[in-house]
C-alpha cells in the first residue's frame, strides 16, 4: 500500500470537496500486524430543498483512537 499516495489523496479531498467530516484511519489491529489505512468521508444530510451544512471537519485515527482531532496526519510504516 502506498501510504503517501493515500495521504495526498486525502489532502486533495480536503482542499477540493465539501463534506461533513474527513478522516484518515490507520490501523495495526489486523491479525498479521500489517498497517492498514483508509479514508473516511462523512456527508451531511441533504434536506428536501437540496441544502446542507458542510462542517468540513478533519481528523486522524490510529488503532480506532483519535490521534488528532483537527488535522490529517501522515503515518507510515517508517513512522512506527
């Protein structure tokens, strides 16, 4: 997995699109101990007038615990 490319994609999403919450989630809880990474995008509810409030929050999780509640942080295998 290219952790740098996933981080770059998350920055592109942060700077380009509207969302409620954007999270980078890193996880070492797999049985084989390999670091995994995913981008989570939460969208707000859209009302019948097609209006929404986008909170544009960002955060980073590591092993299902919040690592940073206000920014996207790059974590790779070399960081551990």
